[in-house]
C-alpha cells in the first residue's frame, strides 16, 4: 500500500511538471488552468484497449493533478455511442475512422484530433473449419455495418481474392453478442478488439490476421466542433494526460496497473495476463493514407458524397505532429 501511495504521488509530481513544461513552451502565451477553471469532459468509449492510456491517466491520478475531470461513458454498441455524440450527450468519443468520416460527411460537426493504438483481430470459430483466409468463402462473418469491422473484413476478402457477394455479413453491432454468436457457432468469424479477442482465443478460437497486419489504423479520438470551441483548454489537458498515461504504461510492468484492466473488462487475471498490449505511442494524427483508404471505401459504398475531401476531417490544434 505504501509503495502504491508513493508511486501515485511520484506520478502526480511528474504530471504537473510535464504539463507545465508543455503549456509554458507554447510561445509563452498559454498558461495552466486552475482546477476550478476546467470543465468536465464527457468521452464515449468502447470496452477495448485503445482508450487504456486515458484510463491509466485517470486511475493513477494524473488527470486529478492536472485539474481535469474526465467522465468515460462506456458503450457496448457503436450505434449507441454515435447516437449520443449526435445528440450532444458527449463532447467526444473514441470511434473508428470510417464512422468518423461518415458522420461528418453526413452533417455532424466533428473533427479527429488524434489517432489511437487499438488493434482488431479476425477471430475464427474453432468449429468453423477455417484454417486460412481462402477458407472464408461461403462463410458467415459478423460485422458492425459501416464501421472498421466491415472495412477490415472487406480488406481481408480482397486480400484473399474473395468477392464480398461470396460471404454473408450479418450486422451484429454489440460486441458481446457477436462474441457469443461466434462461441456458439452461429457465425464463423468476426473482427474483435482486445479484450474480446484474447477471451475468444482462451476458449480455443483462432486469430488469422489483425488490422495491424493489414496496415489499418483502427480508431481515432474525435470531438464535436462545439466542444472544440467551448472546451479547447480541456482537450489540450486531456491529450497531455494521455501522453503521460502512455509514459506510465511504458515504464511500469502490467502487474502494477492490471487492476485497471480488470475493472474495465471484468475479466479474470488469468486472461488479462495474456492480453498483448498495443505499442502505445504519444498522441499523433492519423496517416493521410489511412484517411484516403477509408474515404475511398465509403465512396464505393455510396455512404459519402464524391466531393468529400480528407482535409475536412482533421483538427491539428491539439497534436502538432504533421500528417506523414
């Protein structure tokens, strides 16, 4: 317990110093806001590894030290998350690139402020008989329609030279339901993020390929234009906390913060220990090639106008690194 208290205080001190350096280095014009000056941020998240640096920053007291209150609103369905984003119940959300582009192109004022480092895995059922990608022909692959799961599925089918008409893609938006259907043999395969992917593999199912293997950036952090206008300082501090969370993850063994994963996933420690951590990086913008690939796919599906440009979706205010 004493070690935990010491560690937490140590992190808080580092957080304050690091935050101060960041803010004061920006041309000497910005200042650290007092705790009571910062408004709360409501951020929609799914149960996946992409938002873990945010969670670590919150649970380890980093955001407290920076004077920011972050309310993580958890969802099991991307549709429910996006509906709340549309209705103004959320300031921002971690969503996938295809959803972000589609929502913005169809009238929702939002911008991507940074990418996240989550990975999705194509899990095939142990009784499906699928051993390689070419075996996916004439199978049932569960998706969440018009999201990164369907985009990744189409990329895999293209890689395997399988026409999309030669597979059945039932739309199952809730990940726990999709996983249960895989476990019960009602679908043959689907893309899942961790911890769902590791839970499935622990039950004997197999991963064939991942979005990382495909070169696909799975998720991004978006904020509404209203939040960007009204909570600019808060979002800056949110990103600082994210970066400190990444530093903490990289410099502390999992056993020191695995309780955070347990609280967020409700999985036993035996499975948590098996979850491969993404190679978390400091906050940066998504690559232009990823944005263009998603836009191209959405245009083929006629979900966004032909005139839509990748320049409309990015706000580089909070992450200064240019798009590579």
